[in-house]
């Protein structure tokens, strides 16, 4: 899982090692706990928190007897999963839009990714059937209004603001009047620091004028454990309804940010997982930890697919991926999904056991490469798409001519296909243990 640096890879490897052990004794448990400690500390999780988590896992693993039908190995895997979920807040908390207008006040430090995150939330809300409007009250940052304008025009979202008006409170009042009939109104504010008394005073005044239904604090995931102090400082100035952690893609400090915020008790409702407008998801501790441990998140994958592609095509492609019966036709459907859902690595992390198996060339797949591959597949017959084994020398030459590419590029496509199909084999329950997988999958497939 790339979003937390090497944490996901290290934890997945630890779980695989545990799954392959034949003897589960105190020595084994202590060894596994030490590896988990190392992985979490490297991801900037607070040492005291790591020690507390380790102690709970070790005590439960040694003292508790496995439930009927669950092996000791599977029981330890389940304990690790449950305790790590508890670390991040245990339950998912929805953004419950239950009144009109539903007023969201966005807060955050300068550089936290607040404005970009507003765009991502708008896209998320549009998928849920809402048409949000935005009010720009940021009078401090140059081009704040222009940046929002660019975002909103692309998504056809209503925006109110006036770059010449330097009175944030006046802009908020006029924005409320402008969008009084909107279901959802989002207020962008100036980025601020806990030491900037003028901006904190303005934030309190905006809170009084807007009377938000929910205040959302955006925190940069790259700052690690400092996220907890930020959340605390903002919550003392105004009531924080929820938190969005941005920039979790690739940061080695993401574990620190997530755990530090969870410690404050403020609910993390969304996380930003990449640069794309769609790299944004509702935060569910159970699903998140399941993916982090290499157990996948099939429910999120299916939901994500159904949002962006035809439901029948999504189901057909998912079934092909999960069963190992994978043709070039299925791969073409997969490419169509990837264009809308995000990078291959992000998708494969949602499939049990697949995050670490995905071929390197697949995880680095670019949109340009996908276009070329799809052109080549368009030059193939239905028979070739359904049964790639028949594509030999003469067929490769014909496909290359039809697509206007070199024969070596067609061979690269077939190599990519074969490697991907090979990676699909053994998917699902293999590696983690059937009992544990069934039990864990049941918890987040409800």
C-alpha cells in the first residue's frame, strides 16, 4: 500500500510470514509483535502508542483461546487486525447531510491542501447526488478565488466570491444569501496557524456568522505526529465536526498523522490518497487496516467500480480478476476502469493478497501506455481477445500493422497480460488462511 510509504508492504510481509508459520508459540508471537513495532515506528506512529498496541496484541495472542473453528495462527491475525482498527477509531463516521442548507466550514493550515480537498469533496458529493456550492472567504492568499474558479468550472459547481472584497465576514454573509436555496454550501477560509491570533479571531467570527452544520479541518498527512497538536489547537478555537487527512499518498509519516488525530477523538471522515480529483475516499478504519495488512477491501473496490463504470461490466471484470479466468477482453475492461478509478496499484491493494503480487510494470502503468495498449487490442479479433494463446508470429505482425506500432510493442502487451494473469492466480483466500479471511471479510462486507 503506497499511501503510507513502506508501512503497508512491511505489515503485509509480516502477516504473510505469520500465515506461513506452522507453530504459534510465545516466541513466535513476540517476533511478530517486534516486526509490527518496527513498521509502525518507521511510519512515525508515537512510540508510547506503539508500545501500548504491542502489549495488547501480545497479551491477547498469548492469553486468549481461539474460537471454535479458528486456528491459533488465524486467531493471532484477527487480533492484530482488531487492535489496529481500534487504534484508528474503530468505526467509520459518515458525513450525514440531513438538513438544508447543510453548511460546511473548511479550516486548515496554509499548505495543507485545503482548496484542492474542497474540489475532491465536491466531486465525492456529486457522485452521491448532491450539487454543492462554494463560497470563497479567503482574502489572504493571492489567487485563492481564481484557483477555486478553475476547480468549479471543470465540475460545473456554483461559486461565490469577490477578489476585490477583503472582508471575509461580508463575503460569508453575501454567500449565504446567494446560495440560500442550495442543499450544500461549502465555505473556503484562509489557511492559518495556531500562533496567528488575527486569523484565529477571524475563524471564530466566521463560525458565528455562518453557524456551520459541520466544521471540517484539513490536516496534511506528511506532518506526522504534529497532526494531533494541530487538531487540538483548532478544536479549542472552534468546534471541529470532522477531519480530512490529505496527502497520504507515499508519505512515510502518514501512520503518525492518522494515529495522532485518532487519539484526539475527532472523527477522521475522509482521506486524500493521491493527486487526482478522484483520489479521495470516506475513511473506514476496518477497510483501511484490512488493505494495509494485505487482506484487501473487496467491498470498496466493487463500490468504486460501480460509481464509474457500467455495473454489469464491473461485476464481470471483478469476477474475472477474482477467479483467475482472465482474458485480453477482461484486461481491456480493466483499463477502462483504471482510467476512471485510479492507478493499478491502488485498485489491486483492495484485492486480498494482491498488493504485493502485482507486477512492477503494472503498478507503473501510465495513461499513455494504456492508450497504446487499447489501440493494439482494437486491432485484434474477438477470438484473439478471448484466447490470447493463439496470438503467434503472423498474428503479431498483423496486429502491429493494424495498430501502427512495432511488433516488439505487441509482444510487450502480451508479456504484460501474461504477467498480470499470473499474478491473479491464487487470489483471495490463499496466503492468509481461510478461516481468518472469512471472519475478517465478514466484518467489512456487512
